């Protein structure tokens, strides 16, 4: 995790746990443009496609090229979702931040997430990437986070049946893309 002061907002600390995409990341400019074009108006998007097709790497690449836009960018795995939320809460509690999250040992998962949402609201632009999220885990993304003007949620999933969400298909690569 890096804790660097964001250049355009000196009072906000840069929080990120998003790893870099693989060095051999294949150009997916068509899909990347679809995500970038929508960040100003929609905050909730799903990258979907077959397993192993590059959804995760595309999400990492998006975070990398938009690093300056999001002082807070956090990776949450569908396999360890609540652990990752708690790691984000811990990152907010770093002594360099003004906005602390007061976590109690007896807090419910929903209370932990609600506390994180409040902290995100106070800290400007943010990007949350939910990797390999399952539809039944959607309840752990609170409704009041959807539609915020400063945030962006990006989900990777094999499923294309997400209701009321912007879907971006990540198709098979073309032969020239695969050869790169």
C-alpha cells in the first residue's frame, strides 16, 4: 500500500492497494475507452466475460492510467471481501489521515461498510474495484454509495446478468491482440 500525498489535494493522502497489471498487458483500448468515457456520469460498471479473458488485468490497467484522478483506489476480492473492506478501514486509520474510521470489534459487516462509505464521501474521488464479485455479494455494496458524484465502482465478473448496471463485455482477443 502506498501513502503518498496527492498533488492536487494536499490534505488528502493517496491510498491504494491496486497492483500493477502484468507487463505483457494486451492492448484493450476499445474496452478501456468505454470505462473512461463513463466515469464522469456513471459510477457503477461491470466488466464481464469468460474466465481468464483479461477482466482483472483491464481493471488494474484502468486504475493505473487513472491514478491521478482517484486519490483513493482500492482492490477488493470477491473471495476475501470483508477482509479487504477491513484493510481499507485500517488504511483510513493510518495516522496521516484526518478522517478516521472508528471500528469496534462487535460491528456487523454492514456497519463496517457503512463507516467506509462515510469516509469515502469525505475524501473526494475514489475507485473501488471488486474482482470476481458474485451477485449475492452485491448486498455488501451499500445503496447510498451508488450514484455518488465522486466515486467509481468497477466490478469484474463472469456473469452478464447484473440488473440495472452498465455492462462492458470483455470479449475474446483478436488474433493481432493475442500476438502482441
